[in-house]
C-alpha cells in the first residue's frame, strides 16, 4: 500500500535505509531505542512534597521515580483517580493538584514503593 493509493499523486513507500520500495526491500527491521526496562516499585525511592504555585494553589509532587514513561503515566492515572484531582507529568516528577501527602503516601506504600 503506497502513499495516496488510487490517486494521480500515488507514490510507493520507500525504505529509509536502502531507498528501495518496502515490498522489495530486504533490510533488517531497526530495533527501537526506547527499550526502557520497567523498574519494580520495591527498587524505587520516590519523595513526596507539597509546593505552592501561582495564586496560592497547592500541588503534591512525587519525585524520583524511575522506569519507563508508560509506567509513570500509569501511576499518574492511578493517583489522579485516587485523589479525585487533576495532575500532570513534569520533567522530573508527577504533579497532583491539591494537598494529598497522606493519601498518596499510603497508596505508594501499599504498592510496594519505599518512600524517603
């Protein structure tokens, strides 16, 4: 199946390595570099803290998490559902809106995380 199949602009899909059509190409598939190993909770030591943001808003931060982005995204979803609040992934932490130190701390301990 090529790009724009059935139109006057139809072009075949080419291999990025050899430049031949994908149908004829004999190149090995390229392995993904994003092979991040998931780290079990018992080997992680996240830290919890509350920060004040603009206009006096409080945010609970879970910092120091290891593992794949998929694993961190799943934890973010679980924490948002647990707290009934919004949240987001920041560069080095998970941010949950509001002050939820005790609730998040208990949940992480139940999951096997070792808190600092």
